[in-house]
């Protein structure tokens, strides 16, 4: 693969910090930003946790709605973790596409 083609491939695959934060802001409670950043297992756990808490809140007529604090705390912590996750993901993409050049 030529260097120009490798850079083009990197540009196609790299993850955007802005997109990650937009997903976090609007769909973060279901883990959309984690799916985008290549962390499907934790995204699935966040989605399942949100779904379970929603069902429990509906079944209990809102008495268990305080459980949203769990997802809310995870969501807030992710706001601090996103820059590092994006940087790590992009570094792995660069290593794979461009090859380590020391």
C-alpha cells in the first residue's frame, strides 16, 4: 500500500472527538458513543442496563427511577474518558494502517 493510500485509509477510519461527544450527549445513556469508539461490549452493557432500569421504573410506577443514577454516573465519567478513548483508538488505527514507523 502506498503512503498516500495509507493516509487516505487512516482518514476514512479515524474516529472524531466531536462525533463521539455528540453521540455521548444525545444517546450516551444507551452507549452509542461506546459502539462508535469500538467498544461494543461496554456499549452493550450500558444499553442493557438502561433497558433494565427503564423496565423496572415502568413496572414500579417510578419508585425505582432512582436507579438512573447508576447510568447517569457512568455517562458523566465517560465525558472525561472520551478524549483518551478516541486517542487510543486512532493510534491503533494508525499503527494498523500506516504501520509502526518508530
